[in-house]
C-alpha cells in the first residue's frame, strides 16, 4: 500500500510507531497531489512549504510521545473556510486574492491537533451548485472518470480524497454539498447536526442550513475528524453546548434490532436503475445483519426542494450583500460614483448561478411577496421537521440513496439549472430539519460509485456512524478510481 492510500487511522498508527514520519507522509501526499492534479484539478491553492513546516512540528510532538489522532496527517480544506496565510476565494472572482486575517474555528481545531493542512479545494462559487462546474476558477474532474463531475459543491474536497491527494478533507453542506460529492466520488461524507460544529470562519451561504463536516476514506476517519471539530464555540451563537460522546467508541456496534426507515418519497421513480439495485442489495444486507427495514412516508418531503430553493437563496441574497468591493476582495476600476462601483463590482465579480440565487432570494424577500414565498417556505420547513420527528418515534435512522444518479458527464446539466437542483432531492431534507446525515459508498453501478444516505436524530451522530460502520464492514467497498 502506498502512503497516500492510508486512512487517518492507519497513518496515525504508522506515525506513532515511528514507521513513518509526518514529513515523509506529507512529502508523499504532496507528490501524489502534484502528480494527479493536472488530471483532477481539485485544488485552488497548495501550501507545500507551510505543510512541510507543520509536518516538522508534528514530528517533534510525535517524538515527545504522540498526541491526538490527526497529529501529522495531511488534510485539505474547502476554499470557503478561512485559514490564515492562504487565500480564501470561494471560487469566486469577487474575492480576488483575499487572504483572511483569522482562522475558522475548525481550522483552529485542526491546528491544535497538529493536522497538516495541504491546501484549499475547489468548489462551486460560494458553494452554490452540485457539480463544481460553477467554480469561476477551474473544473474539477471525478477521479473515477475524468469526463464526469465530482459532484458539488465540495467537489474538490471529495475528488482529492478519492484520488489520494490528501488523507481527508473538510467540506461544507447546505443542501447536500458534502454528501452528494462523497457519493459521486466513492468516499464517506458526513453533514453533522446543525449547531454541532462551529460555522465561524465559514463564508456564509445560507446561515440556517450551513454546516462544516468531514470527507474521508472510511467511517472510522469520519468519526475521528468529527470528534476534532465538534463543540461549542462562543464565536458562533448557533453552535450548541453539547458534550459529544466518543464517536470512535460508538463505531463498534451491532445493528441487530436497529430500526431503519426507508422514506418512500426519497426512493421513487426517476432513480437510476443501477442506484436502485444497489440500495436494494444494501437493504438486504442490513436485514441479514438483523436490522429491521420498513418503508415510511414523510409526505412533506415532496416540498423540500421548492422550500429549500426559496430559503437558501433568500439567506444567500442577504449574506452576499457584504461583497461590495469596499471591504473585501476585488473592486471594479474607474467607477463614476459609489453606486456605480457597487454595481460594477458585483456585475463583474459574481458568476451567473450566484446572480440567479441573489435575484431569486431578493425577490422572495421583497415587500408584498415575503409572506407568499419566504413565509410559506418557513412553514413548510416546520412541517418537514415535524414529519421527521414523527418518523424518528418509530425508527432509529432513516435511509435512502444519497443521489438519484451516479456522477454525470461534465456539461450534461449546466444548461438547465432545475435539472441540476434535482441532484439534491435526497440530501436537502436533512439540512432543512437540521439532522445529521452521512453518505457511504455501497458499490458501483456501471463503474461509478453509489452512496447510501443514513439520517439520524438531532445530535445522534453516534448511531448514524455506528450503523454506517456496520454496513461499511459488510459491504466492504474496496474498488479504487481508474485514475489511480
Ligand atoms: N447543490 C445545492 C445548492 O446548489 C446545495 C449546495 C450546498 O450544499 N452548499 O444549493
């Protein structure tokens, strides 16, 4: 096994036993990163010197008797999360070469634990999209088939982990942006409960939905990385004072007797036959392990997508008002006056999808339409939360495919925004309800990975991860991308 193929856990064992040093591991990851990058284009910024310096520090800590599980492990960070010394662009022209003067709380956590941040990964501009094609910088390819998208918006983070360019990565998920690319790239992606992980230093898209979470090679790594970033942060008033259990200890569980609900609204017609087949096979495996699977109906999920596409753009239109060329990033040249400067900066700086969201959101929030659109969508959101509450009275977890299809060809959906929005039909409900949800690979359909989504009760990441680990062990998905 090559060093770049290691998981966090395996790398940690080798580092602690001194079989390998962090400098060696980081050098291997960086070599892999450079070798594969022309094909995959996952990174917007690579911090090779910084990473090697951090690796040297990690080796000193290791020599003094070790430390946390992330110590000395190369990790990538989505480029909408602020890290000192590296640009944060959100893959937008409007941020120019903005370098944040502070770290996101999750980056502080990585630094505290001695992780080695190797660089910043590509995304759909401001995390708006499902394919990473909305990046103003470059198009990231899926390591399984470089003619296809890696999913989005955390496409760079998913692709780089699948391709072995980093051992794990952080992404953000507002409507599926961790789980959908994880599914397309054959890796594990977890969106934590809203409020479990601090959003301080994450460039806001839709503040009531955004969460940061791990993209990893397996479920064990997901638990390790979640443990490092979870926790109350005084700098984010929506983060909750919740004492996390030991997530890795929760992995070792049987699923005998565990009740799995299968929402029929998330497994209907329109799903690719290969996806349906693999999910059905996985359900059979769950039953073989003693899990009880039954169908359940959450009727309001039918309205999740339309509600999301009012709420998320409404919040985005407000959040993105701060990009005016005055305080951050780039400013248009030679404006006639202040208003002209605002208008030209925003017209030149934002890409078409971001402009579409700002217009949708501004309209939905405007006087006279507010109640009809935003107010109505918030009511639907409440009904969805109630539907989940009722379902969780009867079930421990809910399962579905993560996405209706496998990774689609680059360019296949760029002409039709609505078609692109439909990629998130299974992932959006968890964001609206604020519940945790993970995607794990369960096999290949026509050579491309398929993900199973497992959703749980608020703050019940332990059960979600435990069920995921039991299924992962049984499925034993060991295929590797063609680019490797
Ligand atoms: N694809 C969805 C959107 O475009 C979700 C994005 C996300 O989770 N950041 O809004």
